[in-house]
């Protein structure tokens, strides 16, 4: 009887262990803060996007608030600078960024539609993320943590 009780406890104890969160084992400080980014050329080499992004904590586990400023330069229609509010969702070392356009700081050719800039990234380290721009066009992208100066 005693052996049966021990066997039952051995089975039940692992079942009562807490479920791992999306960021368990990951310190959110590895993504919080200021980043710069750049894509590879896209649209047959005619466009390039650079920009900045700031990621801040949110109440929900694995979810972060962010703001990004994208600078798109295309030889065929000029330059656009777009401020976007975004939400970043982290699952392990994967980060997805979904944006909404907040304000056009500088507009490209009149009449062209600008689509919010979303990204699918892999967190390589606290200083580097890489992945893809997913917008009106797609392109490989790299994010580098901005070096904070000392004043």
C-alpha cells in the first residue's frame, strides 16, 4: 500500500508543476530599450528602410509596447519618414512587431499609400535581432541595440 501511494504521488507531482511562460528563462531587458534597424534593398534594389525603435514593458507576459520611426528611401518616389505605434509579442527568442501609422513626418510622392511596417524577428542577443520586414514589400532586416551615450 505504501509503495502504491508513493507511485501515485510521483505521478501527480509533475502534473501540478506550473506551466512555463512565453518568456521563462528570458530576461526582458534583452529587448527593452532603443534599437536601430536597416533592411536590405528591396523592390529590385530601388528601396531601403532604416529607422529607430523603442521597446517598453507592458502588463501582459510576453507583450511589449513600442514606437518606431521608419525612414524609407526609394529612388523612384523619394523619401518617407513615418512614426508608428506598435506592439511586440515575444515567444521564446521570436519577436513579432505589429505597427499602426501614427504620423507622417515626411511624405513621399503624393497619392502613394504607405502600409504599416511589421517585422518578424529572432532575438540573437541583447544587442542584435534579425528577421524580415513584412509590409507592402518584404526584405531581410537587422536590428542593433543603440549604444547609449554618457553625458
